[in-house]
C-alpha cells in the first residue's frame, strides 16, 4: 500500500462528523426516541408512491434534462405565481436539484469567489459555512437576538461592506422556528439596494407556518427577487426527505451561473420522482393543509410541557420546537443532550452547534414531525427531570 509522505491537508480542517450523525447514532445505540434529526416520522401519501412507480414502469428511467423535467418546472412556476405573485420562466429561471442542500452549495459556488464575504445569520443550519469555505469565501456571522430570534437590522447593516458578496437568510428558520416578516424583507431590500449583493434564501419550510403567519418569500418582493436565489424542498413538504429533490428559483442572469455549476455538480436529478411531483403539484390542497397539520403537532407537543420546568416560546414555523432547560440543569447543552439520550432515552439537538463559537443558551431543538404517541412518550421521559 502506498503512503503519502505527509498528511493530506484538509480543506475543511474544523469539520468532524456532524452533530446530526452523532445524535442519531447515539439514539440508535440507546433505542431512544429520536427527535433529533429533522425528518418526518410518518410516510408520504400512497398516491405519490403510486405515481413514482407509474413513471418507473412507464420507462422514465434515463437522465432528466439538466435543468429538470419541464412539466415539473412549469408546475412550480404556476405554484409560485399563485402563492407569491412572482413570475419565473420555467425555461430559464427554475432548476430542479438533488435536494435543497445541493441547491445551496451550487448557488454559493456559482457566485462566491476567493475572499468574498458572505453574511450568515446564527444560529445557522450547518451546510452554509462549509460551502462558503470550500468556495474560498469568508463567512461573516451575525447573531439573532437570543430573546426572540429576531434580526436587529441596524446592527446587521454594520457588517455590510464592499466585499459583501452574498447574504444567506432562512425563513421559517431552522433551528429556532422563527420567521421573517414583510417588514424584515423590506429592510433587507433597503440595505441591499444599489449594491451587487446576492441573496440566498433558504425557504424549505415555506408551507409550515403557524398562528396565521404568512410565508414572506423573497420572491414576493420584486427588487429582492431580482438579486435572489430562492431554494425550496419537496422533502419537507411531502414527507419524502429520502428522495432528495428540491429546486432553485432565480432571475435568468443568476440562473445562468447557477446552471454552469449544477451541470458539473450533479448534471440532473432523479427522473421518475420529478414526473411524479409534477402531477402531484396539481393538488394544491396537499401543501396548503400542511400548516394546520403541523400546528396541531406543535400545539400537542407544547401542551405536554405546559407548567413544567422546561420553558419555551412556541415556534412560529418549521417542524422544530426549542425547549430551554436552564431550570433543570446548568450543564452545557452538548453534554446535557448526550445525557438525555443515555439516561432519559430522548434524542435532541443542542443549539450551540448552530453557532461558530458554540454559544450556549441551554436550548435544545426537538423535531415534532412525529406521530403523537411518540411525542407523548418522549415528553413523559423529559418531564421526569
């Protein structure tokens, strides 16, 4: 066996196995209720499975067009226009991707050059910063207000300078469940006016908002839409995270660059599944009922902790709920989360891992996209603390 004379210099030296992998492995080893990783604990619709099988048997098993199956791009264009009054050309401004993470990676690599700065809002989903680093860019971190996870735009503005190439936003927000309002979008619009800053908007939970909140997609705001990549995911909407299919919307000038990278990154995504979604998108009631479906789950989960030593503010969107344990323990959140798996049999994700400096506010993230009896079993164990 040949050995390199020196160790391979890592392009991502700080990255070890992700917390999601660690917690899920521990949950499996201890047979814990896994409320850590963000995937639904129930199956997708039978009709959707039947459609995929139909297209497999009908022979749609070769490469899709590089930008995606046209019928699906057209269905997405129709949906986006109906929901957000935004017009995207299916031919030139919509691309189907192998999941939202690939779309995010591709958008970053299409735009970010050596020493460009990208502003990332913390706590942040863990795929943003590594992609920026691999592109040679510099991640500039901005922290949400820990009281209510809102953006202080006056503070945010101080980070913008001539090197700022991109701003990444995420609404509804993972891990905090907060949402950006129309007022937030207008402030972002004002801050980026007359600049070359590109917005990357991660909107994978676009159909999961509660308490009458409406999703404020950047696509609703023409000036913002004109400088934005909007990323969404079928996995979150249809309980099919394992199918890894998402999409990206962008004005043609940005999409041209996106597709150059996409072409050599994955070339194209899963063909029969694209055909199936194209048909299934003709049933808007399937995604329109998602907010009430998940609101019942959120309310059920929160109700279980009412009046306990756990404290929380109900999430405004996404299928995650933060619970604060500062009345129970002052241990750091990673240790406490590991202890919960081993001693209580419940897996969660500590929030400090979503900060580059591991900021610890004694919060754990629980995924409530599970059957009610599983949520109940988990709560029962957590309430004994």
